[in-house]
C-alpha cells in the first residue's frame, strides 16, 4: 500500500448549511484496504475544507456505523488545498511503517495533531486530512466519519464525511 499523492483543489460538494464551517470537497467514495495480519490499518484519505474565517478545534472523531471495525487514535493533519499535496493515504499497520516511502508522507503523519484538541486553521488555504488507525478483521466495514468540533466562539458542530471504509476478505480489494 502506498501513499496517496493527489492534486487537491479547494471547493465544496456539500448540501450542508453554509453556517457549518467544515465541508467535504468531493463525492461519496469507498476506501478498501487488503486484510492485514496485524489486524491494524491506517487510513488517511478523508478531507474537509474550512469554509469560514474561524479557527476550529476537533473534539471527537467516530464512525457513523461500524461492523467489526474499531477506530484507533484519530489525528488531524493539515495539507495545502491548492497544487500538489500529500495525503497520508492507506497503509498496513498503525502507526504505519513508512520504510521506503516518500518522506513527504512521513512528514504529514508526524505533523498530525491528536484528537481531541486538533486545530484546523481558518480559511481555505489548507484541508484537514483525517488520519486514523482501525483494528479490524477481514470483511469489516465502517463509516462515514463523524467529527464533532467547535469554533473559536464555542459554537459546536458535527461534520459527516463522505467515505466508507472496508477491509477486504482477502489479500486484495
């Protein structure tokens, strides 16, 4: 499994009220990882843009539904919203072993903030890359992510992502 290098573009594809600062930047998707002997997998493909001028603090990250998958140590990394950017991607193990990978992925992961307390900067210059481990057996699934957060005025919000996650029943998806 390798890093996900993507050209990221700011934007929103959401029907959420304009008062909710976080918005997913794309359509719904599914992310699959091959079954792992360790039963631990890292996912870091879900992103959101902050469409407000307020700093946001993440209080909690959970799955909306889960079937045999447990969330492990969620983190929030910030990546540039324009140009070529690096997301953590999907990796075997948690924390992942980045041996032989591009140093940019390791830097994004190492710079990620722990939840609760992770801060998402104001404005659209960066995207929040939600990174987390899962403990899961073959065939497990969960999602989408739900992120409880508040702005610098104390107003609370909940963001629901647009990606579902699953572990393959075999060595490939």
